[in-house]
């Protein structure tokens, strides 16, 4: 193609190599890389344990890693600079443009901050609990979790080590893949969850109320456990599909416990509906607010404990008012039946009963956090 006057798109990738001990090891690794069809140049540095590889755009990075492994050494992608790197954020933003999901908003914010032109996506479809699919610039693009990539037959081995490191640091990893021809990973996006300042206080307040906390999320186990440790959450259920969240709620209810589910996303709706009490955030999706029985008017986790405390106090007031209402009647009716109660006194007692009940209820207005 080059002789015919057409330029061949090339990519540059850096691999981290482990297990090399001498110059002969370098030679074996270089020979293995150059044997991969499409590789133009491979240079290995024993001191830095790195290999720089230049190859045609059609060569998948996992093939280079596999070639090094077959030569008897360990390898992983260290740095990649290619056309996929330039397309990663624009394509991801194209798929998620218009989505209400917090991660989608993060992608759009990053694209705007870099001044990128976001291409138009068509046939955009949400795949529940897995990710999204769309057509971008004529390519069949998929964005989602590791589970989604596995189901699509997309190998993420080339970036597996980097992804594992990100997950251990508490980040959520999403993959972007092109499945137009042979399924191939284009790259990964790592999201760092910023825990709200009031979250730890909210969990502490729930514990003070005698409430156990369970984190149910579709995110990877590493990031979920990191958040749980930071906040002091009792249990973690990670990598759960939307229907799985509802099943977990049902299982918790089966133990005779009353379950309140808090969520703000589309995937939380089934669990919100299945719980004894569903609590949604006004900053979340409309579906979540429709499925929940309570909507908090601010996206502040501390309001959860406040809502529970207010509801408990309200229930206590109802019981108190019922007691006094019945007490007045239990005492007053027999006295009136035997003619021992003056009608004027009875009328005053009924009025006093109403005033006491209303006054007791109005004491709720003095509630403070």
C-alpha cells in the first residue's frame, strides 16, 4: 500500500516486560514481537524492562502481549499512543451524550474541558447492568463493564494489569470496544468516585439509629470495598445486575427485617420498588423517583437518617395521640353513661382532647438535626 502511494496508519505502544535477565532475553523478546504480522519495529531495553513497538493500526495489543508470553516472559501494556487514544474520549462521549448517569456526565465534562468535537451517535441502546451500544462514524461501538466485554468476546488482557491497579485504588473501570469486525478493545476509562463529605456522617447516624448498612452496586468489587471501608459500611455486594439488586432486597426482607433501599439510578428502580421503603434523590433519574415512596429534595446522604428519624418521631406521635384520644373516651363515656359527667364539662373535655392532640403533633416542628 505504501508503494501505491497510500499511507499506512501506524501505532506506537510500550510494553512492560518482566523476567528478562540478560542480552539474550532481550533478543528473544524482540524476535517474538517482530514475528507478529504487522509489527514494523520492536526495541527492548533491559535496564528499564520496557519494549517500544511500532505496528500497523490493525494489530491488536493483546497479540503483542501474547507473543511475549509465548517467549517465556510476562508483559503488560505500559503506554499506548495511537488512533484509539485519540478516539477513546470522543467516542465514549458520543455514546453517553444525553444520559443522566453520573459517569456519563463525567465523560461529557471531560470532553468539554478538552474542547473535543463529539461525533453523533445513532442506534444508542442501554444494556441493563452492562453498558451501552451505539453506532459512531459507521462503527459498532460498545461501552461498559468487564462482564459486558466478556459476553461480547472482547479481550481486555492487554490492559488487564492497569485495570486491576485502578480497581484496587477504588476506581470504576469501563471499557470501550469496537465490534464492527473482529471485537477489539479501544481502551478503558477509569472513574474515581468522589465520596460526598456528608456520607461518612450519614452512615454513622444510621448506625446510631441501630440500622445496618449494605452497599449494593454494579461496580467492581475493589472500588466498592474501598468506598465501604472509607465510610464504615457493614456489608458489600458488588458487581450486581439490576435484577440482582431487587433479589438481594427480597432476601434481606425474607429474614424478617424491614429494608429501606436508597438509589438514584435507572438500575436502582426494581430494588426501590421491592423494598419496604424506597428512598430516591431528586438529583437522580425520574424512573427512580417514581419507583420510590420517598424523594429527598437534595442529594445529601445525611438526609436519609433525618428522614428515618422524622418518620420514627411521627409514628411515636401518632401512637401518643391515639392513646390520649382513647383515654379521654374510656374515662368520659362511662361517667357520662351513669350521669356523673356534666355535659358542659364533657364538651370542654372533648375540646381539650382535640387541643392536646394537635399541640402534641405540632411539637414535631421543633425537630432539629
